[in-house]
């Protein structure tokens, strides 16, 4: 999720959003060194790309260190191909160089 091009904050528009304190605290926990505002931007960009059909890969095959067989519990999107993985379908979970576990379609690592 960390390959989205970064715009300098001096070129961004300031906006205000109201969040529950608990949500903001959870976002801060999840964001680590990235910062929760950057995490919110990543989440929003991912949502916009998925809904608008402008999906772009967030990872390359070189980013995947290992994979394990899994079954999707909900609809997922392969981070390499963009292919939808339906709930209860076989899939792979890929371990990235940064330690993230990401959804992969069965075909995404093939040859």
C-alpha cells in the first residue's frame, strides 16, 4: 500500500473531517511511522481507484517474499493483478518485504 505517489503536503488542500476519537486512535495505532493522515489518504485513494475502475497495482511480484494458501472470507482484490477474489474462494496470502500480508489470486505468482 506504500507505492502511491506522494504529493508534497505544500501542494495539498487543507480540509477538515470529523472522526470519532476511538477511530482516530485506531488509525494512529495502525499507521505507525507513516502517520494517520497519510494512512487516511492511502485508504481514500484505494477506495477511489477501486470504485472508479482506475485500479493500479500496489505491489510487484518482487515485493512478495512468501505466500501461503488461504480461503477468502470476503471479496478481496489481488494486489498484483487487480482480479477480484470472491468470498469463500481459494487465494494466496502474500508476505511482502515490509511485513504486510496481502491478498493474491492463485494465478498472480505463476510463471
